[in-house]
C-alpha cells in the first residue's frame, strides 16, 4: 500500500468485462514527504476519489480484489482517502 495524489480522470471507450462500471483515475505516487515518487499511473477507483485528493493505493492481486467484481485485470486500485499523515 502506498500514498498517491489524484491528478484527474481517464476516459476509456473499451474496457475488459467487469471494468465497465469502474472509474479510472490518473494518479501520482508520493513519498512520505508528499513529493512525487515514481511515474504517474492509472488506477481503478474503489472509493469515489476526486482530483487533487491524497489517497491510498494497493497494487497487484490486492488491486483486483478491491473492486466490486474481483479478479478483473487491474494493476492498481484506490482503496482509501487520506485525511492526514504524520511522519516522525
């Protein structure tokens, strides 16, 4: 699980079965300091996140399990909203 910032939405006119109702969002992974960490990527939205919001993301098998229809072909899924983070 890691932190990311939602940059915006992605429009896909053709999707794999099971992904039709799922929103796709463009995200930027972040480090604990809030700075970009890695390249932006597309994630399936399981929590109705909005642009500019900080979120938690899972990848791999956990991403496919986070959606209403499990085992769909996704690499990353947004699973939570971040209200705050405290790094000590």
